[in-house]
C-alpha cells in the first residue's frame, strides 16, 4: 500500500504520525510514502530533524518539489540528504513506485513572488520534456499543482490569482491519458472524473492522507494531527489563508 501525503511544510514528523495511523488504526501495511510537494527543503529544518535529532521516516519516502522549497539551495540540499533520508523525484521523470509508472511534475503555476519562487514555476520546457515521452509509458501523473479546468475551487481570498491549475496541463492529460492524477498545493480534498482519468487532490498533511492500492483504488483518510507551528510556517499558512491572523484554522 502506498501512503500519499502532501504539504508538510517542514513538519516532517507528521508523515510518521500518519503512517502510524494508517497501520494501527486503518490496519494496512504501508510499503512506502509518496509526497506531493511543499515537503520543506529548507536547510535549518532538515538539519534539525534529520541530523541534530536523528529523525527518520518509518517507511521509504519519495517526493516531488512544491512551490515552497528553498530553490536557491535545492541542489546542495539534495546532495546532502537525497538518497540518505528520502528520494527526490525529478521534474519530468517517470519513476516506478509500487506497481505504477508515475510521471513526476513538481512545481506550480505562477502566483506571485512569495508563492512562486524562481525555480518553482512549471514552464514550457518542462511540459515539452514530458510530452517527448511515449504516451503509453505513464499510468499515473503526480504533480504539486492541479491540472487546469477540472473544477478545483480556489482558496477563499485567493480568487484574484485566477483559475486554478497550471498552463498546458490539458496537453499532458490528452497525451498520457492517465488512470489517475494526484496533486496537493491547494490544501483541500478534491475528487473528480474526466473520461477515464480520476483527479484526486489532497489537503495539508495535518488533515489527512490517501491510501493507494495496487488496483488504482484510493481511500481518503481524514486524520487531524495537531502540531506546534513556528512563525515561519504561520507566515506561509496566513499568506495562503489556511489560518486566520489569530492562528485558528480557516
């Protein structure tokens, strides 16, 4: 069973809390974890968890990048941590995870300078490199941002960014015709169907996760995990309208 999670924003231990919930409460065996971006590639937080406190994930974890990572230091951080504590899934690559061939597409559509750092924006050359792959090579697409035009609602207060989704995502859908497309980024549950493709959006990691079996079946699991927020995370969550100024959930 693959546990799918998104948007930990440097609170890596939430992953272990959700693994424990899946195995102890849901009664499943988690073989690996798939993280759909905003993992938290920031030097201070990685060092504190994995080095200073000897933190480890309970199961192998692979991740795509989101739009909230330190892209200036991204490559140097991968050189230190990738392969030792987790595995990065490069943008535009196809990786076999469990029984599935997954097209990996981290990053997001451009929002503003705060939400879309240089390096996080999905650009034409990323889409072109994906389309250069054979259409029959992919079973599932995983992305941080959602594809455009699937009815994914925007977060209240962020409507001025326009329609959700990243440009040219429809080309990927038509080329690969995946059975399943999973994403995070918007911090809310979402599910819809377009032809033979199921779209599954995930909330922030502290609200729940998905379980993916070997027959494309998804189980959504709501499980609230309390966690102490730092000023750094509060700034992100308030900017994204996930918490109000007083700190309560939006």
